[in-house]
C-alpha cells in the first residue's frame, strides 16, 4: 500500500550560467560630407547601450550599440571636429540549459574605442566590450513534509537563501540643465556621455529601492574663443519597485544598463545657447534573495509493517556570505602641457584572485588641453587590490566604479579613481527527501525475533532514530525509558533501555 505523503513546493531560480568575456567589434566609417578631411585623430570614446537580450534554447542573444564620437584635427584647420559613431554589436552566448523561460542579467561596458585613419575620408573603428551574462531557470524545491499514515518520520530543517526573483524595470531620466556660469559659453557640442552610478540598493518589505546618480560629461567648443571646453553634471535618481519575493528580502543585487542616451543642445539657434537636454533610457535588472526554511522528511518506517521507500535529492542554490570593500588608486599620467582637464575615464576589467589577493585591472584615460589649444589623451593600465580570503566555493564579484577624477600634478595629472567591490559566496544545499513510500503486508523483517525490551550499547554514529529503527521501536519510547528528549544526542558506548513497539 502506498503511503500518502504531503509535499510542499518552493519556487526559486537556479543559476545556469555566470560568464564574463570580452567582445571585439570593428567597422569602417566614412567621414560625412559636411566635415573636412582628417589630419590626425585626437580621441575616441563612447558608451555601450543594450538594445535587447533574448534567451533561446542553449544560448543568450545580446544586441547593442556602441554610441560615441571621434575627435579629430582637420587638415589646415585648428578647430576640433567630431564624427558621431554608431557601432552595432550582436553576441551569441552559449548557455547550456537555457530556453525561452530563462531569466537573464546582462551588462556590457565599453572598455576601449580605437579609431585609425585609413585615409583622410575613412576610419577604422575597433570597440572592446566587456560583457557579463548571468542566466537563471525557474525551478522548484519539492519536499515531503509529513505522511498520511501512522508511521515514524525523520525530519530535518534546511535554511537557505536562494534567488526568488530575477526581474527588471525600465525607466527614463530626463533633465534640462544650464552650463555653469563660470564655464565657457556653449558653441558646438562635440560629445556627450553618461554613466549611471548605483549608490544604494535597499530592500524594504516587498519593495526594492535603488538610489544613485547619473554622471553627464560633455565636450564642446566655446562660442567666443572656439577652444574645446568641458562640463559635468550629476542627476540623482531613485527607483522603487515592487517585487514578487514577498516579505523578508535578505539580499538584493541591482545592475543598470543604459538602453538609450540623448544629450543635445536646447534651442541651438539662439544667440547664446546655454541649456542642455538630457534623456537617458535604462533598464534596472534585479536579483532578489530571501531566506527560507524547509522541513523535509528524509527517512520513514513503520513498526507494524515492512516499509520501502525511495528518496529524491533537490539542490537549492543559496547565498552563504557577502562582504564589501572600497578600493581606490592614485596614479600619475604624464603630460608635457596641461591647461585644462577635459575628461577622465576609468573602466574595470575582470577581477581575479591570486593567493590571498583580489586584483582588479583598471584601464584609464585622461583627455587634456594645453596652451597650444590642442587636446591630448594619455592612457594607462593599473590595478586595484585588497587582501581577502576566498573559500573554495562558488563566488560572485561585482565591481562598480564610483568617483573618477583627475587633478593637475607635477609632470602631468593625477588620476583618482575609487570602486565599490561586493563579494558574494554561494553554497548549494543538497536536500534529501522521501519521494514515495509503501507499506507491505507483513511485519518488519526480524521484528518477531526481537525481545520486548533490551539494554543496548550505542555504537559509533548511532542516534536515537537509528536505534529505534533497528530495534523496531520509536524515538519517543527510547527517550521516555531513558529520561531523554527525542532530540537528545547520544555518545558511543552509552547504555540505553529499548522497548519494542507492539
């Protein structure tokens, strides 16, 4: 006869993939007819925009665009010109087990945009893009919590912190701002770039609040002098979203990818244009974890009938620990002549762990202009590091650049960059549960030969449960006869009175 088992189902998301890789994209572009011939390249920079991410059978398809500009010196002229560039990219990330129901977290960062002249009217662009892809599949932890029969059951409680929601929310940041009164009057806008900085991710009940700021950098030509100038703005934002995780969120991660960036001059036909229109479209991607406790029946027997059963295993991904580190670097980039610092960039690479140290490579660039009014860019590769001990378990490392600045220094400019590093350690919980159980028509094998009561010595590894099952008794009966509780631990060679169940 089959024993009726009561089961509980707990939905969660199982991680399928967590990969980081570099992607290279190249493209030839023609200088627009409205612009003069190229004499020399000054700088190329931009941002990566995420257009779409599509989970398919065995792969994740990512589409995006590198949006930026190439600054150059025209032949026979001293005024800097800018060529706007759009470099589409498409990536197929092979992901075993993924399908249309999978959820993804995707980030892409432009680590370098390089422009080379083929001739005075043609450029070769090369974009290096750092990509991170996490994929999850919806899953269920199915455990037996009790039995609908007079049988003995052994239960255990498992506590874990699995991902219970992988979600996203699109939003838009809009702002109209004026150039600082101390800055040069706005003439021609050469380039506008944006960077979203997450400052706080705060779970509260069923809601998740993500607070941060958007950094806007523009390069433009002064309306009066024609010199290249720059300005920087910060736009704070707060995104609050409801989650499906329920009460008791214990951990949340947020990644924000820009999907569109539009930085333009308002009323450019005015005699003295000074207002900038900013519109940033973005997608907030969330991983929400909640601590749960599962009670599972892992063993079962009857004192009256022969019992057979089958076990099943369920693996539940969970967060074990997390820690945060604030890192910073100060490095000198050499310049012969610095009048103004126009733009500072610092992009983190893939973190690596080497014998007690976490090392994060940084690729940085600083654009300056000298007394000769010609912009110059200097690049450097550096490393941030901290001492840390990582256990031999799965872990995730998130690096987010916070403040990126540069100041004049002897011999050039001093780059000052800081980053927030979050490390999460994951541990899988292997849950054993009785999947099915059956009662036979005869008493348990050997039970007829057992005496009604015996004194037995506990062996190595014995528990009240194992002794009760061996001698056709129950934990309650053994505990009562020996003045113990059912959860008492016993030691090897302990003498116990054990009565057989009737």
